[in-house]
C-alpha cells in the first residue's frame, strides 16, 4: 500500500530540519501560496521527489536559532536577537537598526522603517518589499477610512498608511486640513472634486477616482431597495449583479459605474447602457442566473422540473458543484451555460453535454465514477489543510 502526503496551505514555513517529518511517504505534494524553505530542507525535498506548487517560493540559507516574529512586530534599540535568524511572514517594523545587531539573517514579507534608519549594514536580509517612511510620520498598518471618528482619533501628524485610504467625506477632509495633516498611502480612493481641493494632503502610489455624487459599494445585487438606499448614482468596486426578474429596478438610476464585473441577462445590456451604466467587464447570460459561491449539488429532479417549467439555468460557479449520479445528457438541456471557477463532478454519461455548456473554465470537470475509483485505489493519502504549515 502506497502512502502519499498532501499539504495544502496558505503559507508553508519549512525551516527546521526534522529528518523524520517526511519519512514513510512514497510521494509528497505541497500546494501553497507562499513557501519559505531552508536550503537544507529544500535539498531533502528534492531528493524525495516532492512536488511544490507555490505562487512564491523563497529558499534561504539559515544558521542559528530560528525566531518567528508576529506580523507588526516592532524592532527597537532595546531588541536583542544574538545568533538568531528572524522570520516574519508579514509586515515588520524596524525603528532602530541596532535591534538587529548580531542576527544571522532576516526574512520578512515587508520591512517598514523610518527614512533615517539604514539597513545597509545588516547582512543576509531577504524581504519582498522595503518601504521607508518620513521620520516624523506615524505608521498605520492596514487600511484607513477618513470618517467622522478620524477628526477625533488621529493626532495632528503626518501618517504613512500601508494599505488603502478611503476619503469620501469633504467635511472631514476640511477639518483634517485645518490641523495641517498629511497622508502617504499605497492607494487612495477619493471623489474627483475632493481630490482637486485636497490633493496636497495626499501622496499615493495609486488612485481610484470616484465620480462626484456617486454612492460607493462593494459587490451588490440589484433589487427594489437599491436605488432607495443609495440614490440614483452608484459606483461598485466589485460586481454588479442583475437577476432576470429584477431588471425593472434599473429605471431608478441615472449612472452606474462598475469596476468589477457587470453580471446580467443579455437582454438587459441595452437598458443598462440607457441608465448610464458602464463596466470594466461584462458577464452576459441567458435564462435564469444561478450563482454558487462555495459548494452545491444539483439533482436530476431539479433539472427535469426546470425543463418542464421552461427554465434555463446560467450557472456562475466559484467553488465546487456535484451532479447526482443519475443525471443524464438530456437533463443537461436545462442549463444554458456555465462559467466555472472551481471543480465540477458529474456522471460520465453527462460529462460531454456539460463540457458543451462551458463558456469560461478555470478548473476541471471530473467523472464521478473515476473519482470513486481513485478513492478506492491502493493509495492512502494523508492530507493536511491549514492556513500556515510550520516545520
């Protein structure tokens, strides 16, 4: 009986050499967003024929004791890590380089430091990003919304924001400007008119300019209350979805701007344009929209009932979808099209009919019987599914 190890994780930290960790396995697969691996372990994994699928892989030379620092850890002059290798998978703040004296090395996702702090003398530093900020600025990790509370909670000081600043309230900006405040950030979201008036307050790597007078939302699905809640001008950072039976509510708008995807029936495209609708991307469908975020199962009875009632489903899948084992190719006639971002399992007899319905595919369509055969094979698979895997 063969044994396989499958590790599925957001971050894989393979740093300590535990020689028996992978013993006894005939195959090893590591699927991760980010992998941080010591050269010694990487060499061992290569000798074992391991497969590593990673968005970002960093192989580093490590000596000394490994010390893992939490996201947002601040290194000061009082910090002391002699003969240690420091690891921070997120943002690390270095206020004084003296706190890194005598370390053997450092890995960080990002290092933030005042402009006067010189890290040039520190050897063996690996960082995906290094960001220097003004010595007199207060560092804020994450995003920041400049709202009514900001006038009270923020000190009269320059701020450096690691993420996005949302500045949509003119009264708040006027008060912050009177306190002679300024902001540096990765991205600024602001109304066009407000930027023209308050642009000297901001320094940003990127901008999203909102047309004046538009209410701002993330993902939104149109219904009877949408215009009443947000007014006749709407700006959607995410997706704007229109179901086939909600089309009449477009009449309440004079402008809709969609930066994500506009999802609507083909027959509605003209009405969307007529109400001032604009979108960076469109997903036009025919029939009745079925959005699946996560997992779902479709039965033969559900498909046959849809056919009898003249319903034709347009499936937008983000996750996994299983069809019951008795679904046939004829039953698939109840589906007009499929946008798949994930995996679909269906009986082999219906698989070809399903493939013909695919309009966009990022994933796989598998035969249920083949999947069962694989599960009943002579291979034992040990799976580890976790946010962070440490060794």
